[in-house]
C-alpha cells in the first residue's frame, strides 16, 4: 500500500536564514477534502535562550506556538508525528513519522 | 590518461582488519573485470596486488598497491591497503587521496579493532564508504550479528542493500533489496555466472521489512524523492539509487552488502554498488587548501576547496613514494588541471620546481607509460628530485598548498649497524630511501653512542624494513633488541637564565638567554615563541636560540630520550657587541635547556597500547590475570558466543614477546591485536630503572 493512499502529503515550512541550505521543516498531511489534519515536524536545535539549550518544535502550521524541549531527541528521533494538536509518535526519519500518523489514523 | 569523462571514474580503496579478505576481494574484482585471467590466492602467494616478496611469503599486504580496472564502462582505480596496524600509514595516506572506500567486515567476528581504526581515519578525511560483510561461507558466520556490530562499535546508521540467502556452506547468494530480486551464483567458472530469480518464500517477509527501512532511510535524504514517494506510494529504482548515492556521499548512512569473496559470491554486485553509490571526482566537495601555520581549523570550516576540473590550473598531491630498480616512483593524485610529460610544476610545500619526466599508470608492480594526466587520475611520476610524501605539486600560476597529511607516532626503536664497515654508506643510503618511502619510519643517530636508531610502528614493521634492507640494498645488519620509544617532557613551568661566557684572550664568546619552559598537552609538540623586546637579544641571533634548544631537546635530561610537548619562550637576554655570535647563542640555548629542564619537573613518558585479546571462555581468568601483571588496566570484557574479548590499556614495554606467552597460556587458542593509544608518565620505579640503564 502506498503511503499516499490515506493522506495527501505536501511540504510545509522551509528553513530560512542566511547561509542555510533550505530544508523542509514539516510535511503536512491533507485529507481528501484538502484539509490539513496531520503534520510531521522536524525537531530543531539546539537553540540557546539565555544560558539554557533547547530543542524546539513548532506546534502549529505558522510556528506561532513553539514548544521548547530541554533535551536532545532520544536515539536521534528528530521528527514528531502530530495528529491534530497531539503528538502521536516520534521517529528518526520523516517517512517513519508519516507511517506513525497513518497507522494511528487506521486505528479505531 | 583520462579518455573517460570524470563522472565515469571512481578512485576507491579497499580496507579492513587483517585477514578480512581485502586482497582476496581485489583479486576477484580483477578477474571479473577482465584485468587478470586467473584468480590469485593469498595462501598460494600469487596475488596481483601483494607483489613484494615479503608479502607473498607472509601472506599479508604491506604496501598499498594501485590497480586499475573497468566495469560497466567506468574506470575504477583501486588501492588495496594493508590490514596490520604496523602498516597503518599506508591506509592513512591512501584514504587521504581516495574519493570512496569499500570497508570489508568479517562475517564471523564483525567489526574488529583495525576496522575501527581505519573507520576513524576515513571519518577524518570524510571518505564516503560502502560496507561488505565478507566470509559468509565460514563456520560461525552470521550476517545479522556482524551487522549489529556496525552500530555497536562504529555508531553508524548502517543500511542493508542485500540480505544473505543461506549461510555458512549453504550460502547461495543474496536478496537485492533495491531491485527486490534474488541473485544466485552458479557453480563453476569461478563465480562469473549468476542469475536473478524471485525472492525465496522464507525470505519474503524479511526482505519486505528491510526494503521499507531502505526506502524510509534513503528517500528521507532527498525531498523531491519524498514527494515522488507520497505521490506514487513508491519510487523508481533510479530515484532510489540516486538517494542511496546522495546519502552515502553525505554520510547520512552507510550501505551494507554481503557475500564471500573467497567462494566467488557477491563481488559483481559490489562492483555495481561502487559505480552506483560511490562518488566520482566531481561528486565530492574537492580537496581543501592548507591553512597557514597556527591558524585554528575550527575557525575556518569552509576553507577554499579545489574542485576536480581538467581545465583548471594543475594541483596534485604526492601521497606515496617507492624506490625500485628503475628509480624513485612518486604516486600523485591529480585534483585539478592537466599535466604532460616535459611540463614543469612547483613543489609548493618545499618551494622548488620539478620537471615532469616519464609518467605511468600502475597495475600493482606493472606499469603502463602514459604521456598525460588530468584531474581525477592517480599516476606515478619518475625522476622527481625532491618531492616527499604529502607534498603538493601545483601550477606556478596558482601555487596552492593542499591540506597536509598527518602521520602516526613511531613507538618502537631498534639500533642497527652494518656487519661490515664497508657497508656503512650503503646502509645509510638504503635507510634514507626507505624512510623517504615510509613517513612512519624515523631515522636518527644517538648522539652519545653514535648508533643509528630506527623508530617504527611495531616489531613487524621494523622486521620488514630490515628484511628489505637486506634484499633490496644487499646490506646485512646487526640489530639491537627492540626498545620502547620513551619520551621525556616536563610537568611544571620554569624560567631559566643562562650566561655563556668565554672571554679569556683572543676573540671571546658571550651570550645570555632567559627562557620560560612550559608543559603542553600530549601531542602538543615543541613550540617556540620569541617575546624579546627592546633588542636585548638581536634579531639575527634568535634563530640560533630556537635551533639550539630544538637540537638539544632530542636528548632529554633524564635518560636521553627526545623531549616533547613543551613550549619555550625567549623573553630576555644580553649580548656583547664584539664577542656575541650565533654560535655563542646556540651554545647558551643548549646549556639553558639542560639546566632549565632539570628544574621543570622532568618526567619520562611511555607508550600505552590499546590491547584486544580474543580468548575462549575457559582462559579468560588467565588472560586477565596476566594483563594485570603486565601493568594493564582492563577496559572491558565482552562475550561473543564461546569467546570473550578482553580490552585493556597496557604499557608497550610489557607487551614484548606477548604472543608466544599468550599462545602457551591458552594452548594457541587466543589471539590479540594492539595499537598505540597514548603516552603516559612511567611509574617511579620503572623510571629509575630506565635512568640507571641509560647512565
């Protein structure tokens, strides 16, 4: 079964900044009506605020709400799988996170 | 030489732990690519790349041999490297000039110490690599266990591109996870014949699972491929191969293939993988230009890089020198430009001109004359006057110096003297030539005894050198027992002032120097700084002070070993208008060193080795107890089936003759490897012993 058979995925926000190779920061999963219902988000970091180091995840599509996480992702699991506003899994690779979202959608 | 476009060239190395099958794999590659018409075997002593007499006699690779072959309309330049730690320099300089490498891992033991060492070296030079799990026909072979050691010991993302079909004597072929087909080798014709068929029923589930991991991992490195995946639910084989190549070059993951070179299975897909996934000279970022002395590399992450381009000004790196009956051959990796016989280039490292005479493409010990080389090529030049390993050859229009090579520290000394007085000159000449070929070999004269001291990486290394001296230069030598290459250093800062004064009649000598001696961290070397102000030591005498201390540092104050890892700063001094001279300042500096070192807490350092003993379970107690008696510090013990691997740090002094003791202790069932780890201060009682011996 192809991944695309459940949700339609498209690129979301891109990394910005001088000297940065643009990387996709999130993939957005759209349902058949074209509504975004899931997101796979890259954990960014480390960010320095004051004297503390954080990893960061944008919790909404416009990155207005940013979740700061005090630790590095365990086992390099740098992608979060989000369904609605809820984190349903984490993975080292974006496609694995996509699969986690798809698997959750398949559950009753 | 290159009639092929650059994207069709692969410069690769084959490297691994000793006896993992590098040379055997190379022989198969040469056979399947049509370079040789029969397969040589290491144990028969007739391989192509092990061409030295000693290599054939001992069944090991000593020098890196370069061979060229063609596969699928691509040219592959292969360098087969030694596995023994004593010849690590060969691996080091080969990896330095290669664009990619095949790492061979043994299917029984998995990642072994020398694989780890070579892996770290390849990391240092950012060499893209693919892994070949070999010897799957052996009793005890286990692809999945060997695969697990890749993560455990190398901490990498290893990505299987194949799964084995059968194991040990039932090993038949592999499942190709890219094409999702089985490849089965047919008997006869030395493995040249194989066919594709459907994946066996019992492997279908495992293959599907691993293909999913392959897709997830590979496609994630390329966002366009991800879109293709989302769109179609899969990607084309072409896209998948492109993603694997990109991930391999960027080091995001390391593709893993498998087979048994000795039983002629798995080598052709390995060659396909070299073409598909390892970079051509234009796929890599290019070689970095060296930083100026004293400039911190971390401050310049984006140094200027020279990209492979035949039309650019010439730049190449001499990475290996060999002397044979025809003269000196200098191996050069060409990074940019084109060079013809008769051209002149600059040796920018030593700042002199070199005229290019004859050039050859090498096939192990055979050579093919060529008249032109260009970016991407590896060739041997004959007749360069004064070009050593690591020197840059560049066009006079753009005289760049390429990133320097780092060489390992020799840890064992032996004294050598010719059996006859007449042979002294021949021996010196021979040793100088051998040291010119091998940067891990150092040559010095003991100032007190006048003996010639050879320093190398291990007993085997020095044994081979002495053997070569006998065979190639016809010099028989008496050699002393191997000695540990101790070093001296200081443990605290001290300021010393010394006045050298001889002013009794005639022209006198006068010089006064005030020098601060400070300890530096290990491998800090010897550093000089001049902080003289107001001309208290005239500028023209400062090099004499620097030289005096550097020369004297070769003979330490405790036991005469070279003094290392300290900084000396000239801060003040006095001179006399008539009686001062460079010689007077040099003498003052030497005496200042001798006096100053004694007050700077001098200590003796000894090499500590990283020792790994593989022993059956029932001898672990004996092995550990024995290592403890040898002043070893056990680092860890690890069970692997019925054997245990014991890792320890042990002073080299205690490891002489260890192999025979280990064999008798374990009835020949245990083996060990060791490599230099670091220098540590010797305990007081041992230091007293060393000083008493040298007195």
